[in-house]
C-alpha cells in the first residue's frame, strides 16, 4: 500500500461522518517502574499493587461504555507502561478487550512497551492475545541522554527487546527523543544509525518538550540543566528527515516515519480528527462529537468506577466551525495526505477556503504550505514552522 492510498479507518455505516461513531479504541495502563524526568503522561511508579484492582475497574468502565461488541479497525494500549503488568495481568487485559470489541481482520492492534520491562513470556502473551504491532520506547542509545531524561533502562536493553519481539511481530516501532540536555548533533546521528540498524518498520522522533511541572522542567527552570540550542535542535530535526528518508522510512507525519504500508493506522485516526473510544486513567475519548477525558487521579478513578460513577472530568462539545478548524490543523500534520479540500468538505461540511482561506494564502505566499489545487501540505521549510502555520488556522 502506498501512503497516497492509505485511509483513516472508514465510516461505520453509510452516510455517517467518521467523527461520530468510533472505529478505534484506546486503553490506558498507567503503571511504570519509575517516573521519567520529562514525563507528563498519566503514569505512576510504586503502585503496582493496585494493578489487579485497576483491571477490575477498567473492565467495569469498558463494559459500561461498549455496547454490542462494536467492530473497530485499530486498538492501542498505551501508558504508562502496559508491559509493566505481569504476564497473567496482560493476558487478562487482552482477553477483556477481545471480549468487548471485534477487531476487523486487517485491523491494527498496538501495545506500547518499555525495553526494560519486556520478557519472552510477555511477548508471547501479546502475540497470542491478538496484538500485531509493538511500539518500543527506546528514546536514546546514549547513556548520558538516558540519564538526563531520567530513563531507567540501558542502551543494551533496546536490542535485547528487539530480539524478543522480532520473531513474533513484523510491525514494530521505536520512539526516540532528540534534544536531551547536553546532547550533541553527533550523538543524535549515532542514535539514528543505531535505530536504523535494528530495522524498525516505523520510527517516531520527537523533540524534547519541557512540560511544566515535570522533574526536568523544574531542573531547567532552576537553571540546573540547559536546553539544547535552537539551531542544534533544528539541525537534529533536519538530519532526522534526511537520514530516515535515505533509509527508506518515509516521512508521513511531522514526527513519524514508516516503511510504506507500516504507518500507524491508529494515529492516522487522531490526525483525521475521527472518533475514538478511550478507557482508563486520564484517557480521552471522542464519541458523537463530544470529547471528554477521565480523571488523572488513580484513587479517584478507582473509587468513582467502583461506586458506579463515571470517571470523566472535562467534557467539550465542539461547534462545527471549531471542529473544522481543529480538523484542518490535525490534517496538516500528515505530510503526504495534507488537507484534501474535497475530503475536508465531506467530513466537516464546510469549505476550507471560506473557513481559513486568508491564513492558508499567507502561509502559501511565505512558502510554508504547498497548494496543488486539490491538497494543501506543509513544505520542507513549513515543517520547521509548523506551530506557526497551525496556530494561524485556529
Ligand atoms: S516510561 Fe513512559 S509513561 Fe512511564 S514515566 Fe517514563 S515516559 Fe512516562
């Protein structure tokens, strides 16, 4: 399959817009061995004793929210560290999901894994339980960067984990972070080479973000660590694009690269602004045009679900214009698909040029967007200014 022919999961029934009824499922597992310095996810260390109780609550929440065993095209179990669960708990989670949704025969089922928590038994449980894609959080192969990011695995854990998953999974992804404090362009180049040598079918490369409130942000705010200079970060991103393209990994989203046909189908749902189910601590869902998120407080989540209440926190129903603008921004993240004017009108019921023609023309005139009449896409220079281009659309 070429990227041009790839589609986000299709509409459930004829005539129903894809943002109404989900064809994708996200399930969150919040447990981690240790809290990494940059982490702003709903993740917790030192509470593994709550894992069985959490799975009970998750089962209750999912049984309430999923009626008539809906059919889905993608499933994503993220975290946290799903592979922090032991083999028996993982088996239980996979069986629960299989019981409550039907994955279409060509569907994608991804589980996030941490190189330090994967073993042969867990890999077998995943493969035999229906999972067909693993996303491995490598982040870096440099001991100094892993230390700066406060990761608790070692560089050699990554090839060890790859060796475990290789016989079972054709589709697997590595996550890398560039711009760790103290890192150089040479070290990032080495990270890319070591990642390529492992032969992943997909790579996600994110620039480090200092999220407010994290341990790393506190150190940076106190002047204890220095962020990598902007020009170096720019060069790291440029090198990523060039080197991975040379290695046959196509740049299909701002931070994502894949061999043709190995793009993340689940994430393509997010980038089309289509509907999805979400369950578990801090999980977000987008169903019937309403986006809502669960609480990020583990004990509150458990108590609320156990007492028959919803664990939902903030909820927003997007107006049609707001949803259309958000959809335009998300679609621009897709480098080859971009925003297709016809597809946009079909999904949003609005004309793209009437909605944000002025902003788009400004970015086209500056060379940040390419307009071929049918689609608008980020140009190479626009990639480096994507935030500016996108915020102009909102
Ligand atoms: S392993 Fe991932 S989710 Fe867990 S603390 Fe580290 S970055 Fe956060």
